[in-house]
């Protein structure tokens, strides 16, 4: 009764091509980079004392996640295993909207971060990474005498 203008395979191919283009585009040039789709979803913010990164990765084993800082670039990478049945001809998957496979997210950090003392905590499906700013870069009030 209802017909679509494009077959569903065509739209799936377009979505796949868009994801590949975004993956090959590389990291954003600054911490204020534009939003990109990907796994895990990221929220990045700043305070006067730190850079706060939240990676939303429910159901992920924290032991399978690597967090590294190298030359002002934070990388969050790992792999999520598929939990779908794989009995060959005996099973079929009808809808699969959950991401599985290898992932890698990259965030360019500002020059005033202190890469020697980051912290990372995983709780309730959220990886919280805090990277402190150098003390010399933080503003401070000077008393007038």
C-alpha cells in the first residue's frame, strides 16, 4: 500500500558511506570540534581546573578499553563483542541496532593540560576521564596591598 522512494538497502548504503567518511576525516582540530556520530558517544567540557570527557559505553567491560594521551591527543579505543546468536543456519537476526566491533574516538586537547595526572573511572556505563590543567595556566586572584 505504501511505497518508499528509495529501497531500504540504498539508505543503509548511504549511512554506511557517511560513517566511513566521518571515520577517515580524522580528529577535530580543537576541543570545540563539531559533533560526530560514533561509539561511544562523547561529551567533552572544560572547567577552569580540568578537561572533563564522558564516554557513554553501556555494557562494556572496562578492561577492554584503552585510554591514552599522546602529544596532546586523547584516544579512547577498544572492542565490544557481539552478544547475538551465531548458530549459522539455525538463528536469524531481525534487528541489530547496537554497535559491536572495534571502536576508536580521538579528542584534541588544549595546550594547557597536564598529561601526567589524568584519572579515568567507569560506572553505570559511563567512562569519566578528567585531565587537570597545569597550575600555571589557571587564573588566580592577586591581592592588592
